[in-house]
């Protein structure tokens, strides 16, 4: 499509586009609301993120709720207000597709504004792994809940008949079963978001597709047994609009929270195990693979650190340390102060290279010219058996 970049100055009336082009207005000045000039930058960023998360959650749940309303209109008596309990594969598939596709589209649209979380359980997980400050997380969670209430209210008013989108346990499903179903389904969704969006790699730009598919497969199971919440805001919004709550409504909060904790714990466990080394080079393109040898770059031998006398009194003479423990010492064997782990910084650069150089583009093999190819060993510490650390004069490099 032959579409020009939007002009900097607000709305364009007929006949004014060419004039505005000649003026060359600055978008940072013209588009800014006057009040924003007097707000601190962090307040402004929080406000923008809250607006994006509110509208994003509203759109995500509006289309998900409206699709669910359509699916349930003919499936149940008009007096019912919950997801249909009968096992109708076509209906369950339709509802699951509505949620999955709505999340994929809106997460893709809003991830540049607020991250496209739309879920308090996901927001909690992001805070737990350090990807999101807790202040921002609380503000986003409030916006998500308000967006869910607004979406349920609009669907209730806009479409005829009672609002048929509440989550409820199927007859025969106990409260305990519902709690753990919600926990495991949420854990799947949150871990998918960690690996596709929080972890930066070459496929991060299409992460919303994988996230939407993750919600889709969760809904395939969850809709029938629990209503497929996987999101406290999703269950809370319709309950508020209908002015009624199930006595077990708490499982739609505790279940996703436990799922978020489970996913966060497993993600941290994988990070401590340095999962990047299990399948090094998985994110490389064809050119990068030409310069990468997994036999050389894919192992991590024990690292010998000569401890200083002060540390020898506690730990004994020179000893062999491995993994993250060696990151706490500098090449001279002195225990580094917090935030000054020289070895850890070098390891971070090499880990970035193993993942395709996304965090440290200068360490990507694709950016090494033919003349510099022979120096690639400086990036990977490519002595036999070395990858993340090497023994050089008794110190870790």
C-alpha cells in the first residue's frame, strides 16, 4: 500500500496536508498535550502506559466477550448468564478462537505502548522476574480491571439478551479442581510470555502470535471446566456488571496468581541453569551458523579462581568454582562488590552472542566481517571446551 507516514501536526483537513509538509513541524512539540510539559517524565510514562493498558484490555475483552456472547446466544436458555456447560466442541472452539485471536491482535498493537499485558496475573509475573517495576505493575493492574469492567458493560448494553460471559465451574468440577486447572493454564500462558516477549531474541517481534496461541490452547480446556478465566480481570468484569458473584469467585484470583508464581519460579530456575547453553546458536541465521561451532562454544568447564588470603581463611586455598559463583570474583581473585562483577559482565556479553547477539549487537557473529573472522575467538573464548568462561593464568576471563 502506498501510504505516507502520518504528519506531525494533529488532524489534517482537506487542502492542508501540503502546507503542513512544507512547515516541517516537530512531532515532539505539536503532538504533545500542554499539560504534559509540567509533568515529570516518570509520571508521564506511567500515565501513557495506563491509558494503553486500559484501552488494550477493553478491546481485547470486548471482542472476546462479544464472540462468547454470540456462541452462547443459541446454546442456552435466555435466562442463563454463564458459559454453556454442555460439551459442544464447535462452540468451545469458537470461544477459544475469539479469546486467542483477540489477544494476539491487541497485544501486537499495544505492546509498544504498555507491553500489552491485559492480565493482572501476567503483570505480577513480570514484576516477580524484574521485567516491570512494582509501581508500574500496580497501576497497570488497576487499568486492566477497569478495562475489563468497561468491556463487560459495553457488551451487556450493546447486544440483546442477558450477558452470557461469566466464568463458572462445570457441574461435577470441584472448587479444588477448578483452582488447579486455572493455575496450570495460567502458568502456561505466563511462561510463554516470559520466553517470547520478556526474553529478547530475533522472534520477539512476532511474540504476540505465540502468546495468542498459548491462550487459545488454554481456553480449549479451560472453557468447558472453569469457563477459561486465566485472568482475574476477565472474571471480575462480568461479575461486577451483573452484580452477582459465585461463592467460589476467589479461585479466579488465587488460581492465576499461583500459576504466575509457578511460571516465574520455573523461569528463574531455567535462567540459573543458563538454558542458553543447552541449545547454543538456536537463534542464529545461516551466516551466523557458519562462524559458530557448538563443540567449541557450547560447553562450560570448571573455572579456577585463586582466592585472596582474606577469602582463603573462609574457603581455604585455591579451589575450583563453577557457574554463577565464579561471577562474584574478578580476574585477580578478589571478590567483586555488587554491581561490579567483571566476569559476570563478560559472561553476559557471551550469553548474548549465544542467543544471536540481540542484547549486545556487537557480539553477534553476523556482524563480524571476513577480515575479523579470525578474531571471533575473542567473542566466544573459543579455546577447546570454553564458552562462558576460561582459565587464563588462574583467573576467569
